C-alpha cells in the first residue's frame, strides 16, 4: 500500500506526519519504506538519523553538439519546444539547463551532430534501520527539474508492505510526480486562511486525478472550523487532528520522533492508520 | 550593414523595448539603404522558458552586425556574441533616436550581460 503525504502549503507538517507514521508502522512489525520525495529540501533524515548505506547519482540525457558535423539545417532547433538550442551558421549552441530531455534533437539529426550525453541532476540515498527502509533524493544545487529525481526515488521503494511518500509542497509537477500511483493521499493542513487556500488547490488536484484522499489538521486550534466547513462541503474526511502543542514544537526543533517522546500522541497516529486502512478498502 | 533594435511596435517612432527576450519585436535597420523592416517576436512573449535564446536566434537569422536594446541577459548574450553581433544595452527613447545615437557612436558596447535572466 502506498500512502502519499502532500499539502499544498509548505510547513504544515508533512514530514512530521510521514516520519511518525512510518515509525509507528515499523514498530507494529510492518515492513515500511519511507520515501522522502521532497528532493529540493529533504528533511525526514533529520528526524530519523539513518545511517546511509548507499548513494547513487542520477543522470538525465541531454544533447551535446559535435559541430564538425553540423550542416546548419536547423531541424533540431525546430523540434525543440523548450528553446534549449540555438543555431549560429553551422554550429549548435546547447543550453542543457533548459532541456526537458525529450531526445527529439539527437533523433532528428541525420548528421549525428547532436549526440546523447548525460547530465547529473542529483542523488538517491538509501538506509535501513530495523524494518524501516529509508530512501531520499537530493537535488544537485542549481538543477531546476525535480520530477525525474522524484521518480528515481520512487522506483527504489517497491518491496515494502507500506510505502510512505513524503511529497514536496505545492500542486505543480513535483507534487503530481510524488503522488502518482498512491493508493491514498493524506493532505496535511493547518487551520489558517493560508492553510485553507492551499488546501483547496490540493483538493482540486486529488479530486481531478481521482485519488482516495483525506485531510489531517495539524496545529489544531479554535480555528478548525475553517477546514472542517470546507471538508464537509467537499465530502472529505478529517482523518486526524494534531494539537497546536508547544511540546511538539519544542521536541520537533531538536529533531526527534514525537510519538517516541510524547506517548500520548501515539493514539492519534494509530487512529489515523486505522482510518486510512478502512478507507482504502 | 544591418542593425537590430528591440522595439515595442513596428514604426521608427516606436519606443525601444527595454526587454530583449520578451520584446514585442525587432526593427531591422539597413544602414546603407536607410530603410527598415519589423520582425515580430510575439511567440516569445509568452514562451515558458528560453525567450532570450529564441529571440537571439531571430536576431542572428537577420544577419545583423549589432543589436541595440535596454537589457540583455546571459543566455541571449552568449548566442549573440557567438554570432559576432555587437551588443549595445541601456538604450531608451524612440527607435529613430537610438539609431542616430548609434550612427554618432554615442552608444557604449556591452562586454557582458547587464542583467540576470528573468530580471523583470
């Protein structure tokens, strides 16, 4: 079973939820794989402190010009939809940072003046502690495209009973890449106007893509009605509420697992797990 | 020799477009014939990315010796320089005025991009 944890707004508690849920399930003797797909700023490792066992560099294919062979026909610049090639007389200039890796240019070039080369976009790291398998991706600095790296992280996680996917914030390509293939999507929000605004966008995405999904209110407070009214209107279940408790914030800031330190919160995560299991069926 | 000026519209009274990649178009002025034509850059106005590269490609294809514009980013600068086009930034006013300034050597040639990409 694959559970994706997404949000819309950043900083609502995706990683907190992902880490604690993964930890709980691993203590229930399940084979768990936690995939930190927030590859632009992964942070689950700060809480789990895993010992990294392997690191794999991830590459994407980009064109490289062999200008001795260029006849200046310009077919490659015509097929490129991302303006990553310029033709100057009989010579091609490549801007790999604009390339979306479609391979059109080196396929259309009959002179083989453009060939496929590799560009490093980041790395995927794996760790294992007990029956908790941990995988995350780290984008190479200044690399703008994260979905291929997110997919590389997800490809590694195919053997566990439960996969927990910590998604990037937002509702654009990286978030979609991360939730793709999930059996259930948890949308974490906070009861503020900002939280609600971005939750609406995230709900639109999961509804449009026909995911099973529910909502968790983090930093739950007197303002919960903001989220509850919206959830009722959209026929979405509130799966759990995590209180706005200073103890959580304090322990979080030291990089710990909350249910380990504050056992009274374990029940919230147990109930959450049960609800997701019921919903999935 | 021909020169290109980024322009907000298609007449010689039009204002210089301060943007290069996302300029409305380019006035291509022939210094010998003292005539000009307008080349549209409309497709790049809404380009998702790489507007500078593509606008530079348009200018390169016009076989000009110089480009006059407001600002020029690094990728466009690279393409234009590779084609041997001299780049003059910081231009403002009407197309007519800047062409006069160019003829009187009153414009300063840029030796590097004067803005980063996406400067607007």
